[in-house]
């Protein structure tokens, strides 16, 4: 599987179609070139990572260990301080409520830190590209060898690009 990509952002459909046609005329393999935008492939169809999905997975992963840890920490805190904050619940109830509050704290941490971290750091450049597609812009994505990406870059630079970026796997 090839992990080399070139992503060019174009402002409108006419520019994207012209760039695609130019790549085609230069003999580049069309099965390696994709247009993303209205009327073409969507971000989901192409496989661009959805940061919300990443955030949910990260939050669930963190919850799987933070909630039990929070419960144990809550019980431990209740035992070590001997405060009897919830004396009306009895000694065992007081400890269990402390554990429950610790578990709630762990759940909150997994949502705020795990979920927020997934959105902020889990998506890489996918979120800016999704935002550009949502704003009505178009992406041309070329997948292939470094040579193919260099050829494509030379051709695409003739157009009024908003952005162009290569993603090259150095460990092929």
C-alpha cells in the first residue's frame, strides 16, 4: 500500500476540473487522482478521518481505565482521610459514595481530556481539509510514488492554489 499523497486545495470547481484535465493531458494515471468536493467524492467517501470519531474513540479508551481508577481513588481517599462526608449513608455507604464520586471524576476526565484531545490532536490535517470542503472548496488528491507527486506538483503549481502539501512515507 502506498502512503504518499499530494493534496492541492482549489477555490472552485472550474479550477479543480481544469487541474484534473491538465494532469490527464500530461499522462498521469487517472486512477491515482481524486477530486473531492461537491459533485465529486466526499471526505467520508475518500476516507478522510472524522475528528469527532477519533474523539469518541479516545474518550471511550480513556474511560475504560479512568472510571475504575477514579472509583478506587475515591474509596482510597475516603479511607485515608476518614472524613465521613456522607455519614448518613453509614460507613460502607460513605466509602462507596466516595468511590462513585471518584468514578464520575474519571468519566469527566475521559470526556474532557480524551474527547478534546481527540478533536485537537487526533485528526492531523484532516479537519482543515474538511473545513475547506465544507466551505465549498475542492481538493485534488494524488496518490503514488514520490516521482508522481513531484510531476503533479509541477503541473498543479500553474493553477491558483490555496494550498498544496505532500505527505510522504519515509519508511517505504
